[in-house]
C-alpha cells in the first residue's frame, strides 16, 4: 500500500461516521477495538466533514462508563485532497456516506489510487457497476480491494443464497431460489429517509444503468439446470412460510447474479494474495458445493394489508420519480409518500430495539440432474436467516465482521479489484462470524414436491 509513512496508519477509518448509519457502525466497531490480544482492529479513526458532529457520534456510540479517545479526520467528497489525506492514513476505509451515486465515486477513486482497501454499505446498482467499469483494472494493479454492498444490501441475500445452495447434495441440483424478506417490529418498522432517497434516485436514473450495461456488453452466464421461472402473480401467498409477498426491485438480485457471473469465469473462486494451503482447500471445497440458480427477491409480510402498502409506495416512486416536480415532492415529503415507513431523522432507538428481520430462501430443483427443459422441479428446500433490526443494527454487524476478515485474512483474499461480497467472503468464515453475533442461518425443511 502507498501510505505516507510520515503519518500514523489506522487499521480502519469510518467515513461518514456522523451519519445515521455511520454512528451505529462506530458503536459496533468499538466492541472489537483492542477487544483481545488477537483482535485485528488495533487502531480506528472517524472521518467526516464536521468535527463537532463526529464528536457527537462518538459520544453517542461510547458506553457512558467508558472514555474513548478516537482520532478524527476531516474529509469531504467535494475536496479530493482531503480524501487523499484520509486514505493515505488507512489500511481500510468503511464508507457509510450516501447516496453513493453522489458521494461514493471520489472515495473509491482515492482508495484505488492509494492502494487502500474499501468496503461500503451501498445498495445502488448503477454506482456499483459503474465503479467496476471505471476502476476494476486499476484496483487490481494497485492492490486495492473494493467491495460494495457489505450491509443489508446485499450480504444476507448473498450468503443466504449460498447457504441454500449448499443444502443441495449431489445428485440433487437447485434450479431456482426465491428470497422473501420480512421486516418485523413490536412497534413500527421505520427507516431513515436516506435509504428512501437512494431508491427514488435509483428509479429516476434507471436509464443510466441500462445504458451502462449495454455499453459493457454481455458477460458469460452460468449454466443453470432446468427451465427459467415462469411469471409469478403480482401478489403471492407463500403458505409454507406464512407470508404474503410482492416482487422487490432490489439490488440484491443483480449482486447475486454478478457473483454467479464471476463464478462462471472462475469456477474455483478468486485466488488469494498468498493463501495458506488450508484456505486454498477451503476455497476449493466451498465453491464445489455451490450450484448456480435463478434468483429473485420479494418483500413479505404476514399481513396482506402491508403488501398493498408496498405496492402503493412502489407506484408513488415509480410514477413521480420520472419528472423533476415529482422527485421534489418524493424527497421533500418522504414520510407521506412512503406511508410512514421512511422518516427524516430515522427511527427512534425504541423502534430499532423492537425490530428484527427474517429472510426465507425457497429453493426448488431436481432430485437428479435433468437433460430436458420441460421437467418440473421435484424437490424444495427452505432455509432462513434471522437477525436484529435490519437497516442499522444488522448492517453494522455485517460491515464490521467483513472489515475484521479483511484485516485478519488479507493474504487469503484477492490482491485487488472490484468485486461483489459473495465472491470474496463466501469461502471465508463470515457466516460463522455472523452467527456468533446474532444473525442465524438454519434449514427449515426439505421436501419432495409432487
């Protein structure tokens, strides 16, 4: 890495630490800062535009009975030299400052040029795929490992898909995995309006994503056994898991597909810088158990009324985001047009503490490999992830565990490049780490379908 040796080097710098999600990431990081002699997180700094706001975020995140001295670095995405100074002092940047389509590019640019590693919590397809197109080769050359979507988007979807795939023991083979995300609360499910803003801008700028994908041409697609899924009804009732569901135009779907496309090019995964023989064998063993499949994502609820609410919000965003006045209305009044699910200032601590998530993965496939396209699946395997509040608590847990893996197992990971989290973290111990920190994986059922 090309660090300035005249300055101290921090293991991790959290950029956007004073934001709503950023302060939860700080709180989670402090749990592992010098927590044991073996902790890879020895030094930490917080970065952002405003010293006083960083101080407030640290005070909020620090248990009252402890005093913690953490350095602050002032950096702004509109000030490239400040970003270069920040990354020159970091082994790893954790970027929590969105919307990423507006603020993420300069941070990635600075990291790639410095050879600094980078993780973020982005859920914006156009940003991620544009960064890959612009910076992948340079990141490989400079040894900068850049991984987006290391939070709610899209590690639960990626690891959940991989976990379901591993349950299919040869000669059985999976053909389709449908994910159902259910957000639950004893009070009310509420998210910060920044997430909503990213969704509005994503729909508004969908043409840019389509244009980007056309310009990059077709990639190798994985060979999937069985026919493509048939078109499902708009509203689905999944009786086996007790939910109603509607299709969710989520970044998770494209991230999983990008992982499978990378796997099609690299069937044994990505080689580490200097893998131990054990990690090499772990990687080969892991990817030998993964079968590509069609993947879809739906948002689910026990209550049919919620589904009509999801459809209504989708209609508002899909219709109004197409013109400037509509976008202004959507962004000015997020609580109105999201039916109260998104709020400026975000949820209260009580609302966060009362929330949790469940994510089912319904895999359908065949008891043996088939040669015909007209054969219906005869096996169904259902798996599930469960965890605490999804947007901030689980995101922070996931991001920090990814960071600890990068710090501790860097030689087992690719030298550099821009990749999806599944292709990098799949063969690591991330699943086990998440289970130790409150996010569980379980097999619900394995059934023969008649």
